[in-house]
C-alpha cells in the first residue's frame, strides 16, 4: 500500500516506512526525526523544474507532464518500487503546504499507475 502525507503530520505506526521525496530537507524537521525514515531526494524534480514551478497552481498541468517525463528516466523510481516490494505500507512524505499541487502528488499517481500497469 502506498500513502501520501505531509512530513509535518505526526508519525503514526500505520504509516509504515516514511520516505521523504523532496529535494530539499524540510524546515523545522530534525534529521533524526521519526517523521522521515528514508530521504530519497534523487526522485524529486530537478532543481530547474522545481524552481520553474515554484508551487504556482497555474503551472500545475505543465509541471505534472514535465515531472512525469523526468520520472520516466529516474533511477529513484526503481529504488522506490524495490522498497515497496519489501515494505508495506510506504508513506511518501513532502513538505509543501499545498496538498494538491506538489511533486509528491505527481509521484504518488505515477507509481500507482506503474503498479496497475504491471511494470
């Protein structure tokens, strides 16, 4: 099972393995916090794409398509799938305050689509 949560939400045992999928470490979260078990920053959008998007909802659809294209060639995707094969559940955590327009939402949908496709 794959879940999605803000990193600032309190850790719960039902979260399973919490994987941070942001390129930058979240403000106010200690490195040894139970809120993050693994930091998979290589799966995050490129710095160029992240800066271009700047969490602007008007750029959402373009960001989604560009990030999905990056994910098609990102080795971090295979690493995440390997983690998911041995751990259940896995919770993707992110720091963005916009819970609908962020890279973790795109990644969550992308991984679920890959799993349904049998890839």
